C-alpha cells in the first residue's frame, strides 16, 4: 500500500506542475559575444523523459536514453567506448564509478553493467527516480519513498536497508545521494543525513530548511539532487523552500537562505548558483549565503540547474538554448543552440569539454574558449 501511495503522490505533483498555465518565456535579448565557443561533437539517444544524471569522469561521459540504452563516450572526441541495453524504459540513470554503471527501469529493476555487459539485475519493491550511486564496489539506491538500499556491485547481494520514519509525502524527482569520505550522504526530507556505508547506520543529520504550511503538500521540502560538494562543504536545495550548506565533516549547518526553486545547485568555493521557480538566477556567497547578484534574463524559460565553470555559469533552457553567463553578474557572454527541445538535468564537465542532454535525446558537447 505504501508503494502505491508514494507513486500516486509523485504523479500528482508532476501533473499539478504540468497543468498550471505558464507565462510565455522571456524573449532572448540581443548580446555581443564576449567569449568564443563551439560544438565539438554530438551523439543521439532515443529520448530522455526521466531524471537523467550524466556521469562525467576524466575518461568517459556516461548517459542513458528512455529505451534503456546506456552509452559511454570519450569526452574529447565523442568516440563510443561501449554501449549497453537495459531492455526496458528507464526511470533513473546513470551511476558510474569508472567500472560499473547502473540504471533503474520503470518496472523497478536495478540493472548493473560492466564495460557494457550486463552484470546483474535486481527487482526493487518501490520505484526510483534518483540515479544510483556506485562507489566502493557497492551500489546505493534511493527509492521514491526515500528509503536507501545497498547492494554488492559484484553480484547484487543485498547488504542493508535504511529507513527513517516519519515522512508522509515525498517528492517525485531526484533526491540527494552522494559519497563523502567514509560517509554516504542522503537526503531525508529537508535533512542531509550521513550514513555508515558499510552498515547503513545513521551518523548525523542536519536540516537545511524548516518546512512550513497548512498541509503536507505545502510542507514538502525534500532535498533536490544532485548535491554540490565543495571541499568539506556540501550544499543543496530544499524543494521550494531554501538553499543551504552543511559542514559534512561535522554535520553542522553553515547557513540556509529562503529560495523557492526546484532545481539543483551549481557553484564553487566562491559562488553558489541556483534558479528559482520563475527562472531567476541567484548567486550566493558560498561561505556566508549572502546574495552576490540576481539575474532575470531567463525568466519563465525553465532553466536547468547551472554549472559554474571558471569565468562562466552554464545553464540550458526549455528551447534547447545553452547560455554562458558571466560569473560576475550573470550577463550573457555566449549562447549556443542544440535541437530545440528542453535541456534536461545539468550540464557536466570533463576536462575542457562540456556536455548537455536534451529531452529529444541529443547529447551536445561544447568547448568554450
């Protein structure tokens, strides 16, 4: 019964967002390019209509399409390294540690590949929309009900399950699950929690937001993934509530600021970037949470989560435009197009190559200069 309840809540949240009339996107303003950049290669998947987290490593980008295709590409050239097939439509992907890659199908099968060959698959009791985490020869899965499960990456043997009681509703989008030293960081409602990855026991938790509202839907404040790690600091967004940063060594909240958004954060040791529900981009000082600047160029353009790469912030929009914005004030430095469908997930970087994925299944690699 609980599985059906969680799935129904997730569907209701998605349908509510889709049925609400949206203002027309702000027209793109003319600008004078301040930097150079170009498309260096592109690839094609069947389409991406699920929460995709592209895995980016020094030697590979790994992405997946709706039909279950998992694709590893060499970052510099786009050369295909290997291709795998889950055989079914996906609900989440991709986790990758350089050896094992993992996705979850819509009928709740966790599938693990090694070098493109299927290693094992395991049916889960509840659906998943958060990309699995592969680390330390283990596969960690966060279910829609925010229960965390651990499996042996070699043979799929179940190792432990962690369930924190008390969350009546959960968010139907990707949550937070990430490694940090000898800890596993997971989102549990508005709290960032640290688990022992060997046993699944709780070490500490820290709340990034204090949910408020007259009902459970208004009080929904799950952490939105992926989280951003900056040294010993981990920052994340609490859905439509706040952004904040935690000292993950000590489990202590450093700061939290109100922010009504639903996309993940980007940033570095100086600036933390995020977009709110209207498309406004805000930059906070990473150390203090003080607002450095705001930018309204992308209002109602449904911007993706941003990537901060050197002197520019990179963000995609609902028309497949990729915007390169100044880290100083958010002004447009360069704009490049993809296939006209919305950019999904977040841009990712490997070396000097930046990759974005679109709803239409396009993988577009850019190299700004």
